[in-house]
C-alpha cells in the first residue's frame, strides 16, 4: 500500500511539473516587446491592432492582436494598451514634426516676399485658376503671418471649410 501511495504521489508530482506554463509565466514584457520564453519569439507592436512576430530564425510575420496567444489576459491587455498609447504618442509627435517642417519650408519659400505682395500673388493666382494646393500653401503662409485669419480662408479660396488642408506639401506634389 505504501508503494502504491508513493507511486501515485510521484506521478502526481511529475504531472504537476509537466503542466503548461501560465501566460504570465510564458511571456515576458520587456520594454516595447513581448518575448515568448518557450520559443524565443518576440512580439513587437509597430502598428495599431497588429504585432510583428520576430521568430528565432529571423523570419517575421504580422498578426492581429486578437490572434496572439496572450490576447485576453489581464496583464497583456494592460501592456498592449500601454504600447498603443506610446504608439499613438509617437505618431502624434511625428505628425507634429512633419507639420513644423512643412511650415519651415513654406516660410523659407516666401521669405523674400512681403505680406502685401504675397496677398497679391494669391489673388492673381486664384483668379488665374492656379493649382488649389499652391493656393492653400499661400493662404497658410498668410495665416501664419497674421495677414489673413483662418475664418477668412474658405471665402478667399471659395471652397468649403472642411476641404481646406493648410498642411499640404506642395514639394511632394511637384515630384509626382
């Protein structure tokens, strides 16, 4: 009887050791990536709602968040929300940097032109049917200079306010 109990206890102990790791044990949350301890795969969030998996052999694949093995656990949900917030913050920062760069390029483009001359050029270009992106570029510079306010822009351009894009990159349009 003692031998049977000892064997059962040993089997129970071995089975409990062979149990699969919990999600909290299997995945390490390191900075901006999640590492699978068992396989060595790294899950990196580079886009909203999607992870890039970097396998140990160097191959990569993209999967939706809800297709990851750790999806739905409390710890990973909190971690993913943090990653999403950081990603959104980075995108906002990049967008702001791009807008500032566009403003600087526009400012240098019109640096040698006085406020009155730029307004005259806009009015002449508008009456001649100049490309709308160029007109918006001039209006944006006039708004930045304080010559025109943003409420006047739709009337001057003769378009609906929701169609105005003051962050248009006319240099990239000319490259196409």
